[in-house]
C-alpha cells in the first residue's frame, strides 16, 4: 500500500474514513451532487449507506478524479449521503451533504484504488452574529437562496451566524478553487466572512 504522511498527529482522536478526492471544495452545510460509476466509489457509497457512515471529500492537489488515485489536499470536509438514485445501470447518482471539517493526517491507497485516510476533526465553530458592518453579506445570501430556491440549501437559514453565512458565500460565489480551499481551512468565521464581504464590495454586489 502507498502511504503518504501529510500532517503530524494532533491531540484530537483519530478516525479512519474513505476519502473521495474531487475537483471541487465541499463546505459544511453544502449539498453536492455526485455521479458515481467507478467500482471503488460504488463500493464506498454502498458501505456508507449500509453502515450510515461518512466519507471525506478533499480537493485534488495532484491528479484527476478518474483513474489513478489522486493526491488530496490535507484539509477536507466529511460528507453523508443524503439521497441516492440508480437511474442507469452502473451509475449511482448521490447527493452528499457537508458535515464537519477535518485534517488528513495520513493517507493510504487500497488495492482497489480507494484512498483511505486517518483524520482528526476540526472543532465546530461557535455560532456568532456577523459584525454589524458585514450584515449586508447575510442579506446577499438571503437573496441568493430566495432566487435559487431553498431546496438546494439544507436546513433552516442561519443568517445570524457568521460561520454559516461565510460558508454559504464560499459555496455560491465564483471563486478560484485555491481560494475556496483557503476559506475552508480558515478557523476564524469573522475573518472568513470579512474576506468574502470585501469580494462582494469590490464587485459592487453589495453597497
């Protein structure tokens, strides 16, 4: 087995989860549609459904989604399968929902080609109201969700929570993948929201 040491172990408990390297960034509370057809990921999805367990989604650092195992970024987001449908033989359509973030401590490639990782979870960010000067960002998210429809965004809108508002902005704005990855890695929700607020103002999307 190929073993890749990514980060040194921290004090939080380790868990082992399958890793799905993708060409996108998954944020907590985000819905992500997936089309699964490779055997390694079909087996992963089947096991997650059977065991009601989570898998990890990481942005690809090197490689491709299909074919040889890709090298994942060392910070990702856990996901659960919220819905699935086998519309065609050999193709599973899945709707994944982002849970909490994690650090990838060590990754291994199974003989099947599936990447398996030892992870430690980030502490959940505490709910805190957006600073008064950033309230326009929350209103922008409210308008976008009203336009796109609430079905795309699971759960009730938490417009008074800087963490939730920041993750929704990071999800919906047309940012480079490298920028989205940095926003995922930030642990200060006010700082994340401030970066996104500045992006909105620079493009005259808010006053």
